[in-house]
C-alpha cells in the first residue's frame, strides 16, 4: 500500500512539472518562450511574452530584465530604462542585470546626448 | 515508506532550487541605432578642405612618415566612404585653398574664411580639422614570468619584444558653408599595435582608419552598433 502511495506521489510530482511546461499562461513558460524567440531575433514577440510573464509575476526580476533587453532591441529606450530600474530594484545584487544596466546606461547616455531626446541616465 | 517518499520529494525540491540558482543566462546580440551627430537632410553638398597636419614637425625626424601623404590618403578615404555609404555630394576644395592658421581653435573661429570656401565650392557643409599620425617603435625589453622546468620555481626574466604602435588622432571640424560658423567639433582616436618592428606604416594607417570608420560616418549619418546583453530562461 505504502509502495503504491510512493509511486503515486512520484508520478504526481513528475506529471506536475511536465504539465506546467505546457501551460502557456504561466510566467515561467512565457519567459522561456520569450527567450527562445528572442534568440531568433523576434524581439517584438519576445517583448510581448515578457509582458505576459510580468502580468503573471510582477516581482520577477528576470522578466523585467528580459523585457528591458527586448525593448532596447526594438528601440524603445525610455521604457527599457524603466524596466532595467525595476529589475535592479527587485534583484539589486544580480550581477547579470547590473552588467546589462551598466552597458545600457553607457549607450543611452551617448544616445540622448546626440539626440537630446531625454535626460541622461542618473 | 512515507518517510522515504518525503525524502525523495525534498531531494527533488533541492535539486530544482539548485538548478534555478545555477541557471546561467543566455548572451544575445542586439544592433543598437546610433543617430547622426548632425541633423542633416542627407543630400547636402560637402566640401573637404585641408586639415592641419600635426605630424609635420616630426616628419623631418621620422623617415617612415615621409612616405605617407597623410592629407591625400585621409581625403581619399573620407571621400570614398561618404560617397559609398551616404547620399551626400562630396567635393574637394580647390588646391589653392590654404588654411589661414595652423591653430585649431583659431581655425574653428575663422567663419569668414569658411563662408568663402563654402561659396567657392557651392557647398552647404565644409569639413576640416587636424590629423595626427604617429608610428612608434615600441620594441624593447619586457619583464615576464618564467617557471623553470628544472626546479618548478617562478622567476622573472627580461625578453626582447619587437612591437610597432600606430596612433591616429583626428579632430573633425564641421562648418556651415553659408555662414562659416562651426557646427560640430569632435575627436576620434585609435591606437593599434603590431608584433613586428618594421610594420608597414600605410597598413597601420588604414587599420586605424577602418576602425574609426563607423564613428566618422556617424557624424553625418545614422549608424548602428552591436551590443551584448543577458536574458534569462527562467
């Protein structure tokens, strides 16, 4: 009896992890799908997926970072700045997000200096 | 039995947490737009005026620089790049155009002179500035670490390294051909080093120029540049 209960428990665990992969509405799935399409250069689709992920999990720093990168690739720099700041606010010690933000800040400062579009990055 | 199942579930949870913690992000490449530094229409007539040659004083001492017609090579390069990658009409200022001064600050302020060049060449934009090209023999003894295969200890030893350095420093002056007023002043610098003593100076010059090409063209037209970012999968 106990043995069968163990098998049922293990089956449920495995099945649970498999089914979550197929649910397009979860933040994790949206994030993964967004990254897959981003790697193919489909940045608009990626941005949409990351926005969906944020709608499901607003405190996910990785989703905010990814959305910032996608917005940057689409040329929406002002919104990218807001998303990078949000990602850093949620995960201030994440070295990858910090590195992304530093590189973006360098680019955005020179971009705004030449176009005068917005105030420089603080 | 229940205890074993709980232990298995706990182990699975731990594994998932560890996998999430060590999940490294993916590096992706983006192309970021660089807007032109000057708000031009894109079809203006541009006159290339002479540049001040900062290396002139050193030419007498350095025989290798005597072989390089810096003014001519740079003009040729700039004209070719502008004609190939933009829609500007590029003309050379007539050979009788002589710079009124060899001082860059004064040159930038010589609005009457530039307006005259603009009128003479019928150009809306005039480009001038200064050029500095240096070939440096950087050969010499350098200290390096050396681990002896006999006793396994690390020593420092002096080795002779042959190197040549090429330095190119361009100051760009972009002037309004109608008023002669300065529109923009910008500096581009590049340093290249080769691992041979008698590297060819013309080859060095063009290595410098091609690495500055994007920056130079970005003065007049929009360009893009590659950037790397990290994105996460989970």
